[in-house]
C-alpha cells in the first residue's frame, strides 16, 4: 500500500513492530529535513521548535489568568455595552486558544526530557479525534480584532449615527456567526492532521508522525482549498488590511477631534470614549506587530511552493511556522497589559474586583 506526500512516496508494511507501519522513502533524492539546499538546518528548526514549546507554557501562565481577569472586568462593566461584549468574547477566544495550545505544547515539553518525540499520546488523541479544531478560536480572535477596529473607526467618524445603527444585540449575533463559521471551517481543516506510528527499518526506530488520513485523502482538494485560501491567505489578509486601515483612520480622526476639542472646548466624542479609543488602538498595534509576520509568510508559502513541508525548504517553512505560532500566543496573552496601562476605567474595575475579594476574605 502506498501514499504520496509532496515529494515522497511512503510504502507501508504493518509487520514490525505491532501497531506501527513500516516506512520506506523512495522516489526522492533527499529526506526533506536533510536536504542540503534547505535555507535553515534541521538543528536550527529543532531548537526553534523546542523554544516555542517552552514559551507556550510560560505564556499560558501569564495569559491564562490574564484572560480570565479580562472577562471578569468586562463582565462587571456590563455586557450590554457593545465594546465590552466584543472584548469579553475576544478574551474568551484567546483563553480557549491558549488552553488548547497548552494541552498540545505542555506534553511536548515533557517529551523533550523523556523520549525526544514530537507527538505524544495527548496530541495523537487530539489530532485523531479532530479536537485540534479548537485552535480555530485563534482565528476567531483575528476576526474579532477586525470587528473591534471597524467599530472604533466608525464610532469616531460618526459617533451619533453609528450608535443607532449597530446595537449590542446585533453585535452579539455577529459574534455568534463568526464563531460558527470560523471554528466550523477549522473543523474541516483539522482533518489534515492525523498521527500514526511509523517504523523506520534503516534506523530501527518507531515514532509517531503525521500521516494521510482516509477522509483527508478523499476530500483533499476541498480541505486544502479551505486551508490555503481561507485560513492561509483570505482571512489573515483581509483581517490585517481592515485592522491596519481602521487603526490609521481612527488615529488620524482622533487627533483631528482632539485638536478641534482643544480649540473649541467642545466635541462630539466624550473623554471616556477618547480613552477607550486609545486603549483599543493600543490593542490593534499589538495585534499588527504579532500577526502581520504570519500573514506575510502565508502569502509567501502560497506563491513559493518550495517553502512547504516535504519540499526543499522544509526546515525554513517549519521554523517560520513555529515563530509565527509563538507570536500568536504572545498576542493572545498580552492584552491585559495594554488594558491595564491605557484603560483608566479598566484599572478602576480591576481594583474594585480585587478590593471586594480582599474585604470578603478579611470578613
């Protein structure tokens, strides 16, 4: 039985050892990670991979409690407010994304000191049962950033008219639709990842590795289309364009309004809205810094076929992928610092939450 994966043909024989399939590389000049034409060596890719795992654990210890605090603050401020509703669900998406990442990468940190394998029982279970779909909440966060950036931009341009056009209930419906569509489509993409046990008769080693599943093999064109053009280029490209454009327009309009306010002592936007807008601009800047490398590299991967798994620049592809994943985890973990540094109302609510808990403990 054979299956073709990029530049290699895999030949399976389930004889030795039990539960594994024998793998023989044919019709290829080099094993992908040993190709001498790789821009990045296998050793460098391995280091970046291991550092990424350690970073995820550290970031979860920061972002896990941080996103829970964010949700508590915005819930206390009131979810009937449109912006609070968006920020609450943004924190929820980031929390679910980090939890799933922690399940995957904490095991990989453990394996570094035990077997040196990349895919342990936890990841194998998650991948083979399509639970990797929950990483789609990271993409849902991308869309929420775009929605928040648009909301702020329109609110600054014409606050009175926009308040009547977009109600909180409408925003809630939009967020639900985003979750269903994005996470649902990511469920389809999750069929790309299946883990199987392989046995290399040359080295005598058995190891877990990604394999081509039956469902993916049958629907490969559709799944690859969704992965490449929705999650690869379309979604990141559209989101980055919207966020960057909205942030630039919002910043320019806000400065214009602040100048007008200083000259005339009047403004169509309140001081509270100004402070909130500055805080949201801060989150957009953080988002752009962390996510733009991902969007750029996905475009490169689309137009340069050799920058992919199993191709000449296999190691370079994986190295940039691990770096981009780490940046996405940084983005999902760091908003609490922006909120606390730039949001006066956030700080007030934050201290009121903990002062009340402190009073209850003393009582």
